[in-house]
C-alpha cells in the first residue's frame, strides 16, 4: 500500500508539472505571436525608411549635379571675363 501512495504522489506531482509546462507553453506561444507582429511592423518601418533614404540620396545627387553645373558655369563666366580683360 505504501508503494501505491508514493506512486500516487509522484503521479500527482507529474500531472502538476505537466500543467505548469502547458501553461508556460501557452504563454510562450502568445509571446511568439507578439514578437512576430513586432517583426512585421519593424520590417514595414525598415522598408519605409529605405524608400526615404533612396529618395534622399537621389535628391542629394540631383543637388550635387546642379551645384556642379553652377560652379562650372561660374568658372566659365570668370574665364570669359578674364580673357576679355586681357584683350583690353
């Protein structure tokens, strides 16, 4: 009889541990869903930032090209003025 009591106690303990593990498993599943949702949100945010960076880089390249053209034009104008001054 004593062996049955010990066995019953071990089974009760085992059932309790299984229930605890099942509860922990459910908690982890919910946490996983939350983390997956956050990953999706962050990926979308990353994609938006990448688009903004690309647009900014294109705008910056355009401004650089425009500045280069203006400087080249200014240098050309200065060269023309200097050549006219030397002719006088």
